[in-house]
């Protein structure tokens, strides 16, 4: 079972750190930026819940989204000689 990822927790920070390290090890990637997204609005979560799938999101996922909407991850990639 995967550890519960809560923003600010060691598990959450560990995932972000491990992801950054993995991306940084790729010599073709540059300008890597990982930042935490702000919490999702409860109305947005409810809208996704019913209108997009017809399935209710698990309560633990809704709770997570109420604290953080995941991560923003961006980078530049070197293709050939240009970035």
C-alpha cells in the first residue's frame, strides 16, 4: 500500500524530491521547476465528481485536493543542439 501523501508531509516532500532528482539526472532536461499547486476549490472537485465521470471521488482524494491540487512540473528539453 502506498503511503498517504499529504502536502507538507515527509512522504509528499519525498515524492517531489525524488521526482526532481530523477529529472535532473537526465542531461537533456534543463530549467526544471516543481511547485505545489494551491488547493482545489470544493465546487471544482464536486463538479468533476459528477459531471465528468458519474463516479464519486474517494473521500481521501477529495481531502487531499482540498489541501493541494498536486504539483506543477515544468522543464525545458534539449532536442539536438537547441533548447
